């Protein structure tokens, strides 16, 4: 009877302990879920708004969560490999930030390419006797996005009482381009000291055109090196896939044994370092 009571007490304690641990885990997961959701939706809303892409952040969050759950699950059902499943989960978790950075980089590059023509249009409007605000409004009508969107926001800020220097500073934060920061600094100095704004605009346009031409020459000269880096990085992966198809039993040990996992880790690190070195060599900043 005593042993039965002790057994029942032990089971009760185990059950209560398990229930408390489960409750704490649920609470922690709930807080983590809410924090991740708030962070994701807030950053997505702000980032998309900066690029004038108005998408429902709640829908993007649900798509992200669905991808994080479904893609690793499908990977596990197809491959039955832990490393590939974990890699798929990590890749899906990093995918939204990678897409955002790619879109933002493309938008910034397109904005920089539009700057020389924009400054020439402003200079021509000023020579024709228009004011700076009228020149900016004409620029908004003639130029495509993203330049027209950014300057339209600048003009709207001026209409509600924001001075030009502050509006330009806000625009610099949205479009952190070195070319644009130099241009806005020249405009601010010309307005403060009373310089010839028309001449400043023409000089900026000519300088940016020369810089773009130089960058194009450098990009064409380094294109072969960049391609070689991508080929050399992808070649071991391609050879690994071919060898896995030819000798699945021998290559399978790479994914199922600790020695194979260590070898894969060394390969990944060396591949990454080699690609970064080649990228550093072929990246020349003007």
C-alpha cells in the first residue's frame, strides 16, 4: 500500500512538472511568436513604404510562416535528410530579407542612373526662368519612378512647411546613395552662399555621367573575373551532384556520418571564403 502511494505521488509530481514545463514553453513560444510577428510586420511595412510598395504586412507574414513550415516539410519528405531540411528552413527564414535587399538595391541603382538627366532637366528649367519648385514639379511629370516618386514626396513635404534642407536630408535617409548625398550637399552649399544653382546642376550632371561611364568600364573589365568566381564556386557543387548520381552509396556517407558532416562544413566554409576573396578582388569602388 505504501509503495502504491509512493508510486502515485511520483506520477503526480511528474505530471505536474511536465504540465508546468509545457505551460512555460507555450508562454515563451507565444511571446516569441508575437515579438517576431510585430518585428516582421513593422519592418516590412516601413521598408515597403520607403520603396512605395504598399503591401499588406499581415499577408506577407502568413506567407513567410507558411514557407518556413511547408518548404522544410516537403524537403524532409523528399530527401529524408536532416541537413537539407535544416538548410531549407534557414533559407526560408532568410529569404524575405534577401528579397528586400535585392529590391532596394535595384531601386537605388535605378535612382542613381536617373540623377544626371534629372539635374540637366532642373538646370534647363532654371535657365528658362522657372523657380526651383516649378523645376521639381516638371521633373516629377517627366521622369519615371523611382526618381519621380522621391521628388514628389520632397515637394509634398515642402508644401506642408518643411524647408528644402530638411526635405533633402529626409530624402537622403530614404535613398542613401553616395552620388545623391554629394549632390544634395552641393545644392545646400549653393543655396547658403548664394552660388549659381544652374551651374551647380550642370556640373553635377556632367560629373555623375563621367562617374557612370567609368563604373561601366570597370564593370565590363571585371565581368570575366566575377563570372570565373561564380563558375569556380558552383563547380564543386555540380561535381558533387554528379558523383551522388553515379555513386549514391559512397556519396551518401557525406550526409549520414559525422565525418561526412565535418567534410561538408569544411567545403562550405572554403567555398564561401574563396567566393568572397574573388568578389573582393573584382569589386572596385570608384
